[in-house]
């Protein structure tokens, strides 16, 4: 059977399995976010709803259609990148294992469960910004980052670190594998140019939120309730989320930071698969300077800082999977001539099996008291074709290299 067709089947199968676990319509929280705009004056996270309302009537149907389009675009881009990056080399076992774990990961599961959330749009914009950085369109990339911050301040934790990593990698001269060869003055100038406007925008939002954020609380609450499709509880939570100061969130949530990051069940269930994906990245690019991997690790861990200001622990833990995906894309675009897969060891195979089990078999804690589809037995049965396909691809690769 055609190897490329099997790889496409493998990724689509893993993606479909993850999505079907939790797929649903947008919940009232995500609908409320798209209903928000600047009708009462400037507010954080108001830009997306403002643009949406300029072109379309704000109702549940249109929000559903928009949410589905954004999510399908995101999945389409992820699949396209994964397939192209896998098929660019014949010795692609590491890549197959890396992308298989990603498409089974909690990020995909939560992306389907939280359809309509602004995170999906932010990650699409992140990929646009990374493309612009790679093509030396620094001002345009900075503009995308600035718009992202106006859409949702989570951009600071999701888009900014991986864009800075891409900018550093871009400045490494051709045929060099070390950070030492970077022209540091030129790098700092580009970083300053890239960060200037986004930091002004972020500082403006934080300052406004601290001083005037609470002014529109009652207006937002009444507006959301009067839509007729957002209940009082969600309307109250959303209005608080839009008007409460950042320092208030920090004071409420930061005491739980250590526990959420280091001693929660997520530390194991999410952490081990992330470590495996990091190992696969290292195996592919182990010729490059080790400090580059350290920078990527910092970018991947930066979303976990959200635990200090937000309570949705499981959703936050899913973000590093996406940053690892983007990090692989960045490195493979720059260092495609130094890829060296090599023979995969038994302990790495065992780590892959364990990682696949951790992202696929345990039920995730979902929002709105929902539960995942498929029993444990059904999940094991569903995973069998996936493992058989990987085994076939692995065996076929070995035969080709004999």
C-alpha cells in the first residue's frame, strides 16, 4: 500500500478519534465571547466580536458556522503541515510517532470540546505570524501579534514566546547550527521592532483594565442576559471575566500555581507525552546547538504560566502540545539539511506506547459537566488499527533500508 496514503489515513484516524470524543456545539461561554464588542466602550477581548458583528448578525447560528469554519481551518492547516513534514524524508519514523501523539493529544480533544473559543483563532494567527517571520515580514508579524492581543490577552502566553523563538532561529546564518553565530545587535534590533507595538497594546489593555475595567460590568451583564440564549450564571461569569482587573485574577489564582504545575495529575498524564514529543524533536535535530532546545522548552512551558491567573487547569495544560507542534515546524523549516532520525530504541518505543495510552485512554475533565464518549474497552479497540498502521509503516521502513 502507498506509504503516503497510509500516513494520511493514520493522522486523519487519530484526529477523528480525538474529535469524536468530545465534539459538540459551542457552549454559552464561547457564544458570549463572540457577542462581546465595543458597544459600551473599549474592553479587553472585544475586537473579534466587533469585526464579526460588522459583517454578520450576532446569533447562535452564525456563531456556530463561524466556530466550525475556524476549527476546520485549524485542523486543515495542522494536517497539511504534519503530512508535508512527514513525507519530506523517507526515514520518517520519529515524525510519524511525534505527529501521532499530537493528533491523539488533549489539545485536539479540548479543541473540539471548546469549539468557538478564541484560542483556536489565536493559534491560526500564530501560524500566520510564524510564516511572516520566516519570510522576513517582521512588521506584518508584529501587527498580527498586536491584533491577537486585542482579541485575547492569552496571545501573550501562546503566540509571543514561540514567535520570539522563530525570530531567533531565523537569525541563525545558513549552514550554522549554533546560537553563537547570530549577529546579536541585529537580532536585538529586530526583536525591538517586533515587540514595540504589541507591548504598547498590552500595556494599554492592562492599564485600562486596572483603572476602568469595572465600569461596564452591569451593562455587559444585562446585555448578555437579554440576548435570550445566555443564562444568568454564564452572563455573570463572562461579565466578571471581562471587567475584573488582572491583579484580582492574579491574587485569586496564583496561590494554586505550584500545585497545578508540579503536583497535579496533569503533571504526569500530560507531562510524559510532552516529554516524548520533545525526545522525538531532539532525535531529529540533535546536531544543532543544545541551547536551541532549551529555548524551545521555555516557549513550550510558557503557557503554563496561565495557571497563575486562570482556573481552567486541564485546558491550559493542553497548550504546550500545540507549541511543540509549532516548534518542530520551525526547526524543520530551518535545519532540514541536518535531520538525522536513526534507529529508534526499545525504550523510545515503550515511551511512545505509554504516551499514546496517557493521551488516549484516561477520560479528561470536561466543562459543563460533560463526559467523553467511548468506554475504556472501546478506546482500546479504536487504537488497535492505529498501532497496526504504525507497525506496518515501521516494518516497511526497515525493509526499505536493508
